């Protein structure tokens, strides 16, 4: 389940998804640069980051091209 009372807000996919979406510029970004931008203070592990990317892709908020650049969907 995405929303739970047992998960702290900073580990919630909605919160992490908003952080990721804010870090994607209009020209797109590669996955490692995006992870470094989102994880400046070291609060997010890479597994949780990829789960959040999967969720954003499933709900059609991001897309990825053949070169591995991640874009925000309109």
C-alpha cells in the first residue's frame, strides 16, 4: 500500500515522488544525476528511489527515452 500510518512521511512514495519531480528539469536528467540531486542530504536509499521512479512511471508522471534520460510528462 502506498499510504500507511506506519511509514514516516519522508519515506512515503507521494512525498519522495514530489521531491523527484521537482528535481527533473525540462531537458530531462539521467538517473544517477537525478539520484544525486534528490539525495543531497542522504535520506533516501537507492532501492526506495527506484521504487518511487517505478511508481511515477506507472502513474504516467515520468517517461524515459532510449538514451536513459528521464523526463516529466505534462
